[in-house]
C-alpha cells in the first residue's frame, strides 16, 4: 500500500499495517535505501521469503 501511495489515515490501511508489522518480525529497517519503495520491497520481501521457507520446512516435517 505504501508503494502505491495509499492514504495512511484510512482505517483499512492502518489495519493492514497493524497486521503486517508483527509478521515482518525484525526485517523492517534491516536495510535502508534512499528509495523508500525499494526499502519496503526488500525488507518486507525478506520477511515473506522467511515465512515461505519456514512454512515449507514445517510442511515437510509434518508430512
């Protein structure tokens, strides 16, 4: 939502942001870039990859 310039005062925006930050763990702020869009993509992208790998490991363990 930040990438496309969503209104930060919107209730839906705040709800999504409140859900995304705990799931991102320590990844937000891990890397800093002059371009905020790139920073968001890299930091939250790393968090997404982390959760995909973790889910894959859990799925292998369970099966």
